[in-house]
C-alpha cells in the first residue's frame, strides 16, 4: 500500500484496489506526480474482477495494527459496498468505499 500510495493525490487519498482470482492490483494517479501500479499475488474465490476505491490511509492504519504473521481475509462484494478486513482471531474492521473518479 505504501508503494502504490506514493502517487496518491494527497487531498483525496484515493487508492484503487482491483481484485481478480489470483491478483490484487493497487493503482493511483495524481496529475502533479504521475501514476503507480503495484500487483500482489492473492488467493481468492471470486469469479470476476472487482474494483473499489478506498482511502489508503484507513487501510494502511488497519493493517499496521495487525501482527504481520496473521492471515488477513478481505471481503468485498462490489465497488459500492463496504470493504471488510478480518482475521481468524476475531479482529474485524470496515472501510467504506470512495466514489470513483
């Protein structure tokens, strides 16, 4: 998230999360800085791509609070629904999506 957020517009902090079967793509664009794109391998059970735009600072802060050794599960049903981060030990957090630009 930190790597992709380098080019996030500091005023709106929107980072696009695009989930596919085996990949998470993080993208950001800022007119004064440029574009960034980071691809991460993931395991998922989705059949089609789902994209959602989130305030990266909320997601970053949630992930920073977790033990890096714990498996994190993300639930996202559509770009207009909540983004839920959970762990097997009962932790859960919700991030609401931002409007697409």
